[in-house]
C-alpha cells in the first residue's frame, strides 16, 4: 500500500518558494501529474473496503509512518523542527488539496484521518500557520475553510 509515498516530498523546497497564483497552479498541476496515482490509490482502497473508516485509518498510518521513517533524524530520533514545519506547509498546500481534488466521495474522510494521524504521529508543532492559498477549486476552498480537524492550523483563504 502506498509504496514510496514519501517521494511526494522530494521537491518540497522549490515548490514552496515564491508561491504566487500562477506558480502555485503550475506546481499543483505538476504535483498531481507526478503523484496523482497515490491519491487515486487511496480513494480506490477506501472505495473497495467494507469498512471505509478503518481503511482511511490504515491509509493514514501507512502514509505518516513512511514519511516519518524518511525524515526522522537518526541522531535525534525525531524530525527536525524546521523540516517538520516544511512538511506541515507542504501537506496544507499540496497533499490535502490533491486528495480533495480527486472529488471522490471518500476524499474528505481520507483527508480527515490523515490530518488527525499527522498531528499525532509527527508531533505537529502547536501554532497557527497563516497562509494564503491563491489557486483552489471551489470545493477545496470550502473544505479548507471548514477544516476543523486540525485545530492548530489557521487557514486564511483569499
């Protein structure tokens, strides 16, 4: 399940620099083109499961464990706080919207479980992140405005 999903973060730094409406649109389209198969795999997994809640939890555990293993510092035994912040921003800007942009019936369920697990397993720093998401489809904007599962995140939508 989700083999090598941690690779979606490989181009994280350049994709987070100088985000403007046009560059975000290009980055998001490239992100979905290159890594969209992971998000389709997630929705197919829950769609074919008899218990969608359990399937979404399993996906969240698998995803977060693989990312944690890829970014944990062998010396410190945890993810460096600067890297953790970058991962959090990347999740907000790219991963959650990409899941929702599948427009699958289970997309919100998957995103909610992933968000919940992300905050628990990767020790998300409890602070408000003020961001602007300049390019989103209407359904994604509406979802992010009501994104109450991650209470530590303040989303400011244009």
